[in-house]
C-alpha cells in the first residue's frame, strides 16, 4: 500500500479506486494512461527492493487504466487451472491444457494466455495491452505463438466462435 501511495497517488499519476473494489487479495488503482509503463516499472522496482512478490495487471481504455496489484498466485490463469482441477476431482472430466480454450480482450487476460499450454483466442475488439502482448509473443515465436493462440477478426462471441473453428476445436 505504501508503494502504491508513494509511486502513484503522491506523484499525481493515479488515484485509489473506490473502497468496494479493494479486497484482501488485491489493491486497485487508476493510473494515467500516459504513465502506465513507467508507473508499473517503478512499482515493480520498489516491491522487488522490499522483497515483495506481486503481479501487476493493467487494463482499460481511455485516459485512465485500472492497475491491480495482486498476489503472484492470483489471477485468471490460476483460477482457470483451479477450476480444471476441481472438475477432474468431481468426475466431470480431466481437462488437459490443450483441451482448454481461453479467450480475452484486455490486459487482465494476458496471464491466461501466458500461463501454460492452453489454446486461446484474442478477439477482434481486444485492447492495446493484449494486442501488444500478442505482438511480442509472435515476434518471440516466429509469428506462431506456438500455433496455440489466434487473433480473430470477429468481436466478442463471434471472435470466440471464429477462434474455435480456426483452432479446430469444433
């Protein structure tokens, strides 16, 4: 909390989001869009200097972005893996990562795509943070993202359906 206060709020680069958005598992701030990368780097550096592990999750459009500071064990990929394990434990099925589809449109979805071997669809209306991640992954993998993530033209549900077809999951 002190790091967020000093790096983000006291500098005027951001503000605390309302109390109902804060939980025992994450803090949520609003950060000026022009300062997001610098703020994230500064927060990571200060947390690291204190020996605090955290993941920073950024998403949103317009002049302000949401910045979640959460446990390294939190996030959408961890939640998805938990659901997959629970479904297997109750006899619904054993879902391997390659049999699991993730779909997303914003920066808060990056962890699902980056976390494992799941196949994924970045929908046509995706926000800049996710598109930037996808471009970096394509550059690192020679354009393929291991053949497991597609960028659909379709928006929202239409993009997910397009991705299912392109990944030959239906």
